[in-house]
């Protein structure tokens, strides 16, 4: 009799895995790839200016004195338009925002800033996404909190909504 | 009102279709390395790295601009003398195991490697016992 009971074990296992697979299919898929560079110092980089109006950006510009935001964006990216007001709000609260424009042209950068406002202190031009890859960013827009020592402390993936502003301010406060 | 219209508009737009730009590709995105041996090494590596934009493709298969930029990284690093292993580790340090299509043994993936080995050991043990038992039964019959 005891042997009979054991016969059901494979079927029970199968039912368990089928059920698990079915359940996981109904769960929302995490489609963002988080950077594993959070907690690591910024890699060395020095990017030329993205357009005539602002200087370029290097690691040294994000190190020392205070925490800053590093915003990865592009003039061809629609969600970047959506987050422009929130970046402005952060700037108005005294946050320094350094931009890196991905695969962008000077005239397009200037045009974007003219239309949607310019919250940046500097913008580096990353024409081949090399700094983006070096900090583990997988899309635009993404925003990193860099502490006073130049260590990456927090990554926000996607456009910054109104509701994300307090969280970013809190992370900046922590990173001072 | 305009905001909600815009929000609805964004909701209906598929992001990957928008994530395009008009810049020329990086130098080594679509150009092979001169040295066929190095190109073969780069190509083998690119087939085992995941595109971050189009996550079901390798960077060798994807036409996303970011995949092109990743191919440029792979080819220029191979050309600079880095090994495939070094480049893979460089990417894994930034994106986690996720970026590698070739499973790596790590703190989270070791059961993938340990469980099959364990199952084979158990099955081997069971088989040995059963066959051993049958043999001794046969021996018993013969006597």
C-alpha cells in the first residue's frame, strides 16, 4: 500500500511545476534590466559637449562636494519629453543634473532644450553609448544618483514621474 | 486635459519602435574586424550576449542601435587584446548574469548545474541497487 502512495509523487511534482508555470505566466514580467553598478564608483569617462551651449561631462564633474543626478537621455526619446518638467522641478530644488545625450546631434539637443527646457549644468555627448554601457544603463531615460564621492547610489529606470521626485530627493539626501 | 491625452498617447506607443535615432552606427557595429581569427572570436562572443533592448535576441542578431553599440564594444575590445572571458565579465559586472546567454555558475545559478548532477547520482544509485538486487536474486535462483 505504501508503495502505491509513492506512485503519485511524480504526478504531484508534475502538477506542481505545471501550476507554477501557469502562475508565473499571469505575473507581470520585469522588463527592465537593473544596473549592477549601483554601489560602485563611476567608471572613468570624459565626454565632449553635446552642443555649443553647455560644457561636456566627465567623471570629475560628478565627484566632490555634493550628490548629483546623472540623467541619461536623448532628443529622439519621447519619454524624455515627459520627464522634462520633473527634471526642471528637481533643478529648482537646487539639484545639479548632469546630462549624457545618447546617439545625438548638437542641433537636435539644442532644439530639444529650446522646446522643453534645460535643467542641465553640463551635457556630454555619447555617440556610441559607451558611457551608457559602462554604467550598466540599458535605455533612455535613466537617472542615477551619484554621491559626493562619485559612487553610484541609486538608479531610476524610465521617465521620472511626479511621484518619483520625492524618492529621488530622498536618495540625494542619503547620498550627500 | 492635454496631459491625459499625452499620457494616453504614450500608453499606445510601443517603446522599442521609438527608441531609434538617426545617427550613423558605431564604427564596428556592422564592420567586421580585419583579422579573420579575431572576427571569429568576436562573433562567437556576440552570439552569446543578450541584447538589452530586444531581450530575446543576441546582439549578433539584433539591429537595435544599442546592440550595434555593444558589438562595437566587443570588436574594439577584442582588437585591443581583451579575451572573450574578460569582455563577458565586464558586461556581467554591469548588467548581471542577465546579459549572458551562456549560463555562468554564480550564487543564484549554481542549482541549475547542481540539480542535474544530483539527479544523475540518485538515479545511478537506484539503478545500481536494483540491478545488484536482481543479480543476487538470480544468483539465489541458480543455487
